[in-house]
C-alpha cells in the first residue's frame, strides 16, 4: 500500500513511506494495551492533561510549519492548526468536570456512575483536514485514557506522522498514539484483536461500512462520521445581501471538500435567478494558485483521483439532464488539480447524481414552491449530516430546521466546528458524535457503582 505525499499543486511525489510491519503493529498494540491497564481505574489524568497542554503549546508554536505540511500533502489553504490547539484548551479545562462521578438518585441505596476509559481504539481518518480529524478523536480519548492506533489516509502520511511525533514530543508515553502505514486488511486484524475495544472512522460510506462490520463481528463499539449532501434552505424572507456575504464560502471552503459543505441549495422558485447570480459572482472571483500563497482563495483538489471522480460526477449529472449554469471548464493555466467552481440546476430525482455527494466546488440548486416542498427536498437524501436554514424570523427558522433529518442545523450561518459543539450525523452520514461532552463520552465506560450499607 503506497503511503505517499503527492503535492496536488505541483504533482510531485515529495515523500514515500514504508509500510508498517506486523511486528510494529504488535508493538503498538502491546504498548497501547499496557497504558490502558494503567489508566482504566482513572489514574494518570493530571499527567495526561499536562501532555495535552504541551501539545497545544507546540501546535501554536509551529502553526505555520505544520500548516505547510498539510498543504503539501493534500493542497489545502494554510490554516487549521489553531483550531486543533483550541481542542487542547477545551478538554484540559473540562476534563475533571466530564470525568467526575455522576450520582444517580435512587430510593433503594446509593448509586453513581464512574467514567472510565474503555480501552485501545483504532481510528481511521481522512485527508480533508489532516490535523483536525486526528485531533478531534485523539485529544478527548487521550484525556479519557483510551490509547489510540491511527490509520490515516494514504495521501496525507506526512501530516499524520508529524501529528503523532508532536504528541510524543509533548511527553505522551509511548503507545498513546501510534501512527501506522497499514493496509485495510491490517486495520481489520487490529480491530479484531482482543486488546482493542472500539473503532472510529471519518470517511466515506464504503470505508465506514467496512470498519463498522469488522467492529460488529467482534462485538465492539464503533462511531462513524461519514459523508453528507447538506441542504441549504433559503426561506422566502431571506436577506439576500446578507446571504451574498456568506454564500460562496459555504460551498468553496477547503475547495468544497468538506463533509458539511452546503451541497444542495433549496431556493424559492422566484428567487432562483437572483440566487444563481449571487453564486456566480462569488464563484467567478476566486483566485486559484499556489495554496501556500496567502492571496490564493481556491486551492486545488486533494489528488488527481479526486478531480477525475468529480469530473465524472458532473458529466453524469449533465448527461442525465442537469443544466450547467456556470463553470466546469478546464483550468488550463494551472498544473495542479484545480476544479473550476460549477453551478448546476435541473437535477431531477431520477438523475443518478441526485443522491450522491460531490466532494468539490459544485453547487446544485433546487427550486421550490412551498416550504413543505423545500423540507421534502432537504429530507430526500440518504445522508443526514448538517443543513442550513436562512431566513429573518429566527423562531420560524428553528421550526424549519427541526423538520429536517440531520445531526446538525445552522441558522443564518455557514457550518462551524468548535470544541464545545457536537459534530455528527444521522442516516448514512453515520452515528455517534465527536467533540463536546457528547463526543468525549462515546468511548467512556459508564461504570455503575451501586451500594448498600453493610449490615452490622
Ligand atoms: P475514505 O475513502 O473512506 O477514506 C477515509 C479513511 O478511511 C482513509 O484513511 C482510508 O484509507 C480509510 N479506508 C477506506 N476504506 C477502508 C477500509 N475498507 N478499511 C480500512 N480503512 C479504510 O473517504 P474519502 O473519500 O477519502 O474521504 C472523504 C469522505 O469523508 C467524504 O465522504 C466526506 O464527506 C467524509 N467526511 C466526513 C466527515 C464527518 O465528520 N462526517 C468529515 C470529513 C470527511 P486510504 O486513504 O488508504 O484509502
């Protein structure tokens, strides 16, 4: 299996990594399990908090260097490191509160819940936010006392190794986070190992199905953060000037390679022409170029494969009757894997693209006549990650949001990810949550202690 940094701006192979051997996997498992045995009764919390505090400091000190590594791996614009550092602050600040025993009211005795670590976790993570995706599973689970083996995407090995090296530099004991360059079969074997307690994956439905199946076969818990085909519902009373301020970035951020990017814009029929113009205006102003250059506003896609897949999807949509409103022209003045922002209308339910996630800067606009129809279109998806409702009556916006089947709703705002806000979806977007206290408790053993006074 080739773990390689192929810079999507220059198309050059920058690094190739050797596969992890079975002996190295065994060592990682044995070290991780040893740590779990030391930590599962609640020991070592103060030491772990000190590691995460130091990790936050290192991240901030090296923000530019680390951001550049990520850009070389998968092409993104500079950023993301400070957000990861904020996860360190948040979980250190709340660790004692989240892990405090929780009393339970019962008339028959005395009961409380101890919050304890569950065991070694196998984490499988994607390339779209190389540090953030690792940080949001590693940091809370390390605080809990769950050591982690990591299989990151094959196209961002340099970032994954840099993150793991920084965790070691922050004085985490060996085995706390081991980055592995392993095959899918090795991932399955690790999940089946009796020393592993659970698995989490962020990625595609295909990957999620495989990891969840392996976990289920050996009766282990899993959480899945999968794709999305998020709806952006514009209500009749929307302030179109305010909308123009946020709209382009809801689709273009990270070159459109975000699970929670808005992908389906559901717009009152009479506002569609104005809406298309706003989007076109935003899309036409992007500056493609070197993602390390701060003046670039649209980065290349992560790989040649990603560009080929998106090109095929847009072509499939058009071949099945979609109307190309803007874009989808070759980007000839750039060597890298750039994709021209594209707008489609006329995608019908019969179009094979209707229920597919397009992971790049492609916006599909759906007109509606009544609000019921808007909600019906939003819910007509096998995904249920996030959605946005844009209108000027907050009470009504909330009502509309509550009718959409999704794990997250944003009102009058593009999506956001913050340490205190839970992140995750329903339907084929996965199950479980990451971040916040809810994400923190996914792999916590909620250990009931029930006691009665000994009789004299
Ligand atoms: P992907 O192919 O599933 O890859 C994600 C990770 O899973 C990679 O490390 C990949 O390894 C691994 N993987 C895939 N199949 C596997 C298997 N059978 N066994 C073990 N590991 C396996 O996903 P992607 O297409 O690169 O990533 C983009 C997807 O992630 C999109 O659908 C996006 O919406 C979703 N995503 C979701 C969230 C969320 O929080 N809900 C956040 C970001 C992205 P290799 O690289 O070696 O193939």
